[in-house]
């Protein structure tokens, strides 16, 4: 049985460097961009941005972020879940679903009931209560991706 715990960066600021490095290694986005977003998480006035990781001991096995915009022109569809990643050897064990559920509930407790997510995947996010909203072309992309939306009912948290 897989045993892990989900952490929110704002509760564990000492994890910033390791988390930024992990996301950078997974997505190839410059390390400085993650550090800047994580600094905004730790020192900004609101609940966004925020970063989450699932840890098995000291190892990060999955993570995601919530940012204002995940590099697309639809500025009205905000905030966005981004950088969803689970280590290959920990996939198909519920880690992504647990991260998504934790994040949606945490954001709802902080006053954000609706989240958006831009992805090339289809059918994966529906399993976790997300619904397809519309096609959106990401900045610099040649084809459309799928925009999903998740709304958390305040009574369900």
C-alpha cells in the first residue's frame, strides 16, 4: 500500500527550493519561474498562487500548482491548476486524484470554488469531477488543448 502525505507550500516554506527544482525537472520550465511563483505564494496577499506536493517519506512523488493563468489567452478562466505530474512508478495508484481533491477542497476553504485546467488529456480529469468546458489554444501551441472546470460546492468540503 502506498503511503504518502500531501503538503501545501504555504504551510512548509522550507520546501520551496526542493519543490521548485522538482517541478523544473519535470516540466523544463525555468527554475526561476517556479521560484518566482513560489515566492509570490509565500509572500503574496491571496490564496493564488499555491503549490502542492505528495511526499512518500522525503521523496516527492507528485505535485501541482494553482496559478492565475497557465499560458493561454482566456484570462477570464482563472485560476488554473497547472503542472500536474506524478512519478511514473507511482501512477495509477490514486496520487493525482488525491492531489486534485486536496487542492480543490483547500482552494474552496480559501474562497475559490471554481478552478480551471488546460490539458491535452481527455477523459482523465473527468474521473475526478472535472468537466470539459471548451477548446483553448495555449500560448505558442499549434493545436487546441482541452479546458476543464471544477466547481466545489461549499457544503461538500
